[in-house]
């Protein structure tokens, strides 16, 4: 599914105006001012492309993306609650192309940061003046012994949306009433800190209606999690007795899995379940690792002022692949960093000093279709107490929904969550 | 910080790149405003019916609204928290950006019959302050025509139930209207979808 054949690609290129790639410069009448290549056309990449093009139309912008269509992870938990289907979360590149952005569907293998070109699986070599790297995450296979790419075909992670989400949904639908769904939540840092806990609530929403005797257990490597108080209050209110959370301190850290026996092993204990969902520890997308853009943490260090890599020149990294900081790995932050990088890239290419950056995060999590909770926060680049460059929250702006919110407030937040989705996606794909 | 970076660079044997941003300069109003687009739409043109468009908002209304959120005088689910992250000067910088964007009425379904009724109610009670059928960007209000209907319903609830501040003259007129009359007004505002009507 990831790769389309060469012939199909050329057909698409002809029909949809996709760029056939090589020889690169031949497609343009006049020499472009500069070439910006974006590796990964997901949330961050598509939005960065739109902003670069909008800020300076004379720059030639090309997205190199592995898949012909992008399915958002955000709202994929809503699918498990049967509130949305995956089609409604899947977006093509027609509108991106219509804005004059080139889209090459061909996975990037490496970024040659010395030669300033992106190399692809299909054998293309795409030169750039600046590259924005936005490949999202990859998994640390075997960090949980027995959980590798092959095991994920049996026990889904569903942490990249699409077939993995369907696999999880089908297993939950096939489960008998009274069964146990076990979710293994990863250590920090990982994509979407509230995601596993929203997932528990929305699976519970499905189970409550269809298999009310069932249970969900979350085995967690951590001792605490995002929006914890609000989640636990919401679980208790809407799904009493149904969701159990086993924190790291209580033996929740899973070290090994036997996928055939659907059994999890912690240091001292083993747990069986009817449906397993393992969200493994993560790193920056493989292409970033292969291109020497990651440090020992597995993520890409950047100068927080303009998101340039500290390991290579003319390279900016945005979204989940960025080094861990106060910024969560969320869709909104992918968008936020896309804009900071787009402005900085356009400034650099026009010989201007980039200005001061500004970051913003929000994330809505659903407990039921009528009850949403949110977190929001404004961040800036600065220096921490140890004198190191850091991302800092501004004042008391990082805050969650009030605990005492009434039903009408919670229902409004659920409606705002849906509009958040529409606008977030529209920035890149609209 | 600069020195730290240099050391790190020397260690990895890489060249130093062009100097980065100067952290002391104020953030541009445009970049600040871009950060709002995930809920209010690209350049303030919301495509989500529950969150309002901000494009074309008069600067005065925009800044006063953000200050009201910051001071806690206007009901909010999230904008109070958002406003805590900024200064008045930053609101002024964002205001300039949004005011410079063209106002685009939302494309949405409406009930033509109700809209006609709403037009009459508007003319009688509301047009004195929300002139030209609510399309005009009065300095102290946003255009209300062309805004998303679900957002307008929330706004009316804010005025009627959550004590959102409003001029006495508006409160008197609004609180005298029935739920049906208010819905007719919502339909009227939603029906005004010709962008030309907003070119003042
Ligand atoms: C279940 C779940 C729920 C979530 N809910 C929320 C939420 O409510 N709110 C929120 O803000 N965030 C949420 N997130 C997080 C959000 O999905 C991510 O943070 C966001 O997608 C990150 O964007 P990105 O651009 O960095 O990466 P991605 O969106 O993953 O995009 C990466 C793109 O790069 C492409 N790519 C990767 N490698 C290559 C290569 N070698 N060559 C070419 N292309 C490549 C991929 O195909 C993909 O299109 C959720 C995540 C999950 C899993």
C-alpha cells in the first residue's frame, strides 16, 4: 500500500499534476528562486508546504511523501467508538497540488545533507536549498521483547492510523462480552500523551453499549499521565468499574509479550487478555535516523529559535520527530512548528534574520461523544534554569479544562473538538 | 546559549550555520496569529462550524475581546486559558493581522423562510448597532452576519445565560425575544453569504 508502481506513478503524475521528479529542473520554465523540499506530507509537512508557498510564491515547494493518501491519527480513537469512519479521516493531495506545490509519492530513503538532496526508494534525487523534515514517528521494535513489525500484524499498535486502526477495531468487535482489552501505554516521550487514555474511554463507550460486562486494563510504563485527574474522574463517571489503570509503580511496565498466547509479562507477573493493543516506545521517523539527524535519544535536536537541526545545515525538523521538549508530540504542535519553520525558511531564503518564534498547543480528548476535555498552552523559546536552550511555557497558560465544568460546557468542548479537526486538517489539505 | 551551541558544534565537527533568531525582538503579529489557525482557520477563515472566523475583525473589538477573556469577564471554554499566554501588545499585533484579512461569510445551510423573519426582527431591534444587516464591522463589534450559525447560538447562550457583557440597549432587546425569534435571527445571519455585501 505504501508504494505505488512506477507506471501507476507516472499515470498519476500525468493526470493529477504530480511532479514526475527527474530531471528535476526541466519541469520549470524559469529558474525558481529557491527549492524547499519537505520530507513527509503528514500534518506538519502539508502545513509547512502551504505556509512556505503562501509566504513566498516564488519559492519552489516539493513534498516527498510515502503514501498517496494521509489518514490522521487524531480522531482515530473516535473510530473505535463508531463516531467516525476512517474514510472521513483520510485526505488526498489534490488541493495541495492545486496550490502549486509539487507532490512526489515515493518514500525518501535518506537525506544527503552534504550534497543537499533527498534520495528516494524509486531512485530519485531531489536537490534542495532548505529541507523541512517531518516524518513523524517510528517504533522501537523489540523494546518490548516479542513485539516487532511482524507481531504488530497480529497485535496492533494502532498508533499510525489506517489498517492498524481497523485491525484493532475488528478484534474488539469480535471479542465476547465479558472479555478484557489490555492497552500497553509507552514511556515518555511519545506521540499524543493523552491518546492512550482517550482510547480507553472511547473503547469503553463502544463496550458499554455492546459488551457491557467487558473490561479495559491499561498497563503503563509511567507513574502519571496527561490530564490524569480529568480522565480518571471521567472514566469513573461514565464507565464505572470498567477501566483499570496500572501505573509503573504498581507493576504496569510490560517487558515481554507472547502475541500467540495474548499474554503480557512484567517483571514479576503475567497478564492475559482477549484483545491486546501495544503502543511501543518510539523514535523519530526512520528517515531522520538514517540521515544522521537524531541524537542518542532517538529524536532530532534543533535550535528552538528557527527549528534548524543542530546536526546538519539547511535542515529544519518539525512535529513529532523533533527532540523532546516542553512541547508535546501532538498534531497541533506539528502545525505550530510547521509555521515557525516555514516563516524561518522563507526568512533565511530571502536573506532576513528569522524573528522570535511562538508556539501553541491544544488537544481535545473525548470521554464520550458529549464530553470532551482539553489542554491548551502557549510556549516560547528561551533558556532554562541550567542555562540550556529550552522551550518554556508562557506564564500559567498551560492549563486543562476546569474540573467542575457542567454538561453544557463539556458538550461545547466536544463540538469544538470537531471544528478543531476541520480547521487543523484544512490548513494542510484544504 | 550561543556559547553552548558553539561547543556542541565544535564537538560534532560541524560548521556553524547562519545566526538564528534574536530572542528579544517581539514576535510578529502574523506568526502569533498563524498559531490560532488550528481552531479559527487558515488566516482566520474557519471551516469548522463551532469555532468562529476571525478574519476582518475590527482591531478594537478584537483587542477588547481578548482582554475580556484574560480578565475573566467573558464566558469561555478555552479562550480564557489561551489569552493567559499573551500580552495586550501581542493582541494588538494579532489584531492588525486579522483586520487585514478579507471577511468571508461562511458557506452554510439556512432556512430561507426563517431567515426572512429574522431580517425583520434584525431591522427592528438590532440594526441600529449592527448596521447594514449585521455585515458592517463596527469598531466595537464583529460582523455578526456571515458568522457560523452554531457559534452564534453559543454566543446568544453566553449573553442570555452566562452573563457575557453587552450594552444595556442590546440586553433589553435580546432578552425580550423568544427562542424562535432568536433562531430566526441566526438563520438570517447565516443566509447572508454574498462576499460583496461585506466590502465596505
Ligand atoms: C490515536 C492517536 C490520537 C491522537 N489524537 C490527537 C489529538 O487529539 N490531538 C493532537 O493534537 N494530536 C493527536 N495525535 C498526535 C498526532 O497524530 C501527531 O502528533 C501528528 O500527526 C504529528 O504530525 P507529523 O507531521 O510530525 O507526523 P505525521 O502526521 O505522522 O506525518 C508524517 C508523514 O511522513 C510520511 N513519511 C514518513 N517517513 C517517510 C519517508 N521516509 N519518506 C516520505 N514520507 C515519509 C508519513 O507517511 C506521514 O504522512 C494523536 C495520535 C494518535 C496515534
